[in-house]
C-alpha cells in the first residue's frame, strides 16, 4: 500500500496523539502494562517534542494512518514512536516511514531505535530493514528493552 509521507503540521498533533494512544494499546496488552509512556503522553509534552524532532505522517487520501518521529545528535538519528493505524498494519507503511526518516537525514551514519522484547512484529520489521540488536536493558519485571541500530 503506497501512502504519501509528509511532514506533520502542528494542527495534526491532536490526531497524532489520538493515533498514538490507540496504537500503543496493543503494546500495553502484550506487557499487561497500561502505564507505558506513549499512553501517558499529553498534548503539552507532545508539542515540546514536536519543537525538537522531525515528525512525519503517512497519509492515505486525507486520513493519517501512521507516523514516526526522529531527532539527530551528531551523526546518529534516534527514531521513535513508529505507529500505524490497526486497520492498515502489515501493508508496508511502517517500512515506508522508516525509509523516509533515513532519507530525511542523509548525513547520519547510524540510526537507533528500541522496542520491548515481546514486540515480535516490531522486531521483525526493524530487522527486515537492516536494524541489528546492540543492547538490552531491563525496564521492569515485565519488559526488557531491545535497542537496535542500523549503520551506514
């Protein structure tokens, strides 16, 4: 499924936050933890993040069906909150968003992201796009974060 990848405008943030909270419900279910940061984020912290990060959206017709965020520190791009609306998952949208971030920052030599150890679909997607595990960190008794990187 080909979507149009665009920069997020500030007026999109409410819709992005709603989509984020909806998308992260499935992650919360996997870990039986409904207090994960993406579910607790509010509009104020989202706007602050928006000021310091790249936000991209995947648009189909006029509907936002996905989003991704990233920021650069030196030659490393830190990628976060890759989300795709439930009805549109497994159609290549997540991969398109990842590639768009990588293209947006052509001077980066390394891209870093993370997900939980039970998030098998996320891990599959990231590995499929060339990301390799480099670190694990225990977040709590239910979750170990897996950090992945892609180097050029």
